[in-house]
C-alpha cells in the first residue's frame, strides 16, 4: 500500500508516544452527574494532551468518534487559525488520529468532516493509521443551500465525511424510513396487504431453475431476456401468483412483477449523499448558533445538529460513548446529550468556557433549538468540566509526588494491558489492579498498604508479599510494581513474580 510522505513525517510518527501524560483536573460540575449516562466530560486544553490523558480510562471504549478538524483552507477564523502549511497540517492530524484509534472500541467507527483542500491527503493518512481495509465510505454532505457566484472557478457546495471502522466487520445501523421513501409505494389493485412496489423479476446471475416460459392471465407468454434469468423458480412464481403477490399490469398483459409490500420492508440502508433538506446546511447551523447566542458573532464553521444526529443514529445506540476532540461550538456534545448518548468533548482556548460550556448548560435546561423537538428533548442530565493539570511524570523521568494511587494505577494498567482500568467495587483502592489474560498486576505506591510498613508498604518485602497473598491471592504469574524489592530472585521465581521498579519500569509514553 502506498504511503503518504511529507516534510518532517518521521517526527510526526513519534509525537503521540512523546506527549506527556497529564492529569485531568475537575473544575466544576453541571447538572446531575450521578446517573449511568450523565457522567459526561467537557475538557479544556490541547486535544493531543487531553487524548493522551484519556487513554488509561477510555482506551477501547469509545463507540463513535466524530471530529471536525481545521480544514486548512487558507482562511482566517475568529476562534482558531485555519491556515496551517500543508505539511504542518498533516503533522498535526497524524498523532491525533493515532490516539483516537486507541480510544476507539472494537465495534466503533470514526467520522471526519473535511473539504477538498485536505480530503484526499487525509484519506491516505487514515488508510495508514486505521488500515485501508477499514475504510467504510466517503459521505458527501450538501453544505450550501445557494450557489456562490463570486467563486473564481467553482461554487463549493459540499464537504466530505470520511468514515473508518475499527474492524472490517462493522455494520451501521439502518435509518428510519421517511415519508419520501414510503411515497413510491402504491396500491393500484387495492391489495388488502397495503401499498406495494413492483420488483424486478429478472436476475443476471445464472440460475438453473430460472430458464422457463410462463403464460400470463391474458394468454401472453413471457421469457427472460437474453443473458438474464427468472429470479425465482417457476413453482415459486406460481405460488406467489396464487397468493396475489404477482402483478401482471392493469390488464393482465404486462410481464410479471413480484410485489414488495411496504409493511414487509425494513428500515433504510444509509446512503452516501446527504442533502441539505435532510440534515441541514451551513446556513442552518449558523441560525442555530444565533438562536443560542444572539448577542455574539456566529462561530465560523459550526455543523447543523441534524447532521450530527444522522451520524449518531447510524453509528451508535442510546448509552454509547461519543467523543469529539475538535468540539468547536459544542454541537456533537449537545446532540449526543439530547439523544441519550454519553459524551466526551475536547476544545482548547477560552471559547471552551465562553461557547461550549454555556451551550451545554442550555442543553441541560432544555433549550428548544436544533433537534430538540424531533427527539422530544426537555432537559436534564449533567456533565463535568475538566482542565488539563500537571504532568504525571517529571522531566527527569520521576513520578510527580502529587500523583495519587488511582492515577498511577490507571496508567500502569493501561501500559501493561492496553485496556482501561475498571475501578474496584467500593471506594477503597487495593494493590491488586486486576487480572489480564491470566496475569495479576499489583501496584505498591503511596502507602497503599498502610504507613506501618517500610516506606508505606511501597517496598516488596516478605511481610508485604504475605499481605498481598492474604488480601488478593492469585494462582498464576504476577507482576508487582514498587519502589524497590528485598526478595531474592529465587524467591520471586518461586512465587511467580516479576518485579518492576517505580519509576524506571513505567514508560512515560
């Protein structure tokens, strides 16, 4: 598979691994965050560092990622710079896609809005990050509702939405049927089963029982055209005809058609052309923002709520986790909240507080705009507001002394298993982090066993080992992290223990 190359790509490939692991500091709570679907997160800070901070807690858990990154259009926007040099843009997006891939669930998908300036380069980059075989499709969104006659060459009427799955076997949800889709079904013969659509009786694939002639009600004989075959065997066709499921035309002289009843068809397979009348346009989204913030200039590039609704209807179910790391005006989080999805939104700069936070507070209060009426939204739920805090690992590789046990435990577990740590039942942490693929992982840190033991129980000694065996017994291999070890190699081997020293054996990736 050909790979895209650009200036300083080798550096871009290493960025995600070198990003410091920083804490997420809770700044405020809004609404009710106690329910299972109410603990949503709004994060202010650089999305590269924020994504890294999320890995120990959400790796492999995000069902749908939607992002609307800067388009690199050589235009100036009020809230961010959309004029990155091409190679810089590629170096910006690549490490973020790498971290997003780690956060994506095995049955998840990622959706990226982009325009023609970088769409085709982005496609090749995403082929590299997610695998070409995991490319699903390119949705075309009709963003403009009128032509731009001032354009020098062409009026740009569409954007792209590139869709990739974590795995090739990903299957999207079907969409509810629309009045337009149903309108083509009629009932010219007053069939008691209701409206129907005539289906093509012929097939191109060779079929041994599909070569026959049949006489219709008018006495006319019908045979398949050259190179084609009847879709069903003659016996089946006659059976359907006796049941009134074959249409011979109003006078009984037409070729037989198999009736497809509206009552028997399923919901709609998503299509790749999304029209403005169905999902809104740029004008729609700007009007939505004016309704929310009438005293302020509209955000430069918002997306209409119906567009995000369509994405989430296809990619998620109620209760699923949605992530947008370029939250912008907050649309993805707002729509996810109204639709009963859990969400994480990341946005840097002051407008995380001036735009995103107040917009989401309006959602909690039941604001009536966007899709609210369509989904019967009346308010409720809650979210937490976070800011990026200090780094877990210091410049010399040591662990920041302010880091608590739970934070380091989550990172150690993720480092070893590439999965998020599930907290123990109750509020009290234990030295046993969990068992993964038959191996138990322990962390001796911050006096987890009590200060009566040497160095707060952070050293693996005979008494500490006995305590571990008592508190968290495990038959099989064990990995123990601690500040030091006073057990002999022979004794470690006898107990199936691999000892790893803090901080040297913790990779600050």
